[in-house]
C-alpha cells in the first residue's frame, strides 16, 4: 500500500498535532505501508496563478517549477492520500489550500456529467482515496468540522476519488489505519 501524508500544519509548536502525526507515521510504517511524507511548511510551493497553462499550453504541467511536482508524482503513485491540517478560521490551513489549488493540473479542463453534475474529466487512470485529519483547536466545533468535510466530499468528487474519513487528532488512529491499510 502506497500512502502520501501531507502535513499542512504551519505551526511546529502545535505539539499535540505534530506528535499525533509522528505516531500515525509509526503505525502506518509498522504495517508495511510505503509512506511518502511531506511537510508543507518546509517546502517551496508557489500560489496558483490561474493562468490555465497546465490545461492548455503544457497539459498536466504547472508553469511553476517548485516542490509541488514531487507531491504530484507521489499522489498519483499512491493508493491513499491523507491531508492533515489544523483548522484556521474555520478551514484547512493556507498551506493545504494552496496545494489543493495547485492540484488542478491533475485533472482535465474538459467536463463530464457525474450524478447529473458537471465535473472535470480524469487526466490519469488512477487517483488515490482521500482522508482528512483535522486539529480543531479550542476555537472550532463539530459544525466547523462538518463544513470542511462537506467541502472535501465535493473536492473528492471532482478529483475522482472517495473521501474515506474525516477525523480529528483527538480520536483513536484505528479508523485511519483500517481505511488506509485495510487492517
């Protein structure tokens, strides 16, 4: 099982969340999962310009030559993608949002109907399943988490994958391990 874990925590002093992710990586590695780990705060990822070059001029390739290219390859090679982020002002961190925006080269500009809705066509044959780990902090509640979950259900539909879980770092890791490794 190939897994990509994206740590979108901008604050390394958020020790509870960081320790949760370290523990999760140990659990996943112990189950013979090939884990590709990216810490967005330590990477150079530029903002999407909305130029659409990745769709029209250089299909599937962003004009930016930065660390996102390695993340793209890992995502497409993975069976499972886990996005981990604290909630900031009711949504994932700007680091995760920036990466989500930059993932647009991974789909086609052309549309198709899915469940009577227009969605982008696949560019590739395989897309990983998706999981979301959130740190709600003390300022967010279950309603905030459900709003983010709804947005990522829509994201998963357009990204041609299934959202397998939305979890918080306050819960046991067993659900994540069952969803990702099938154990």
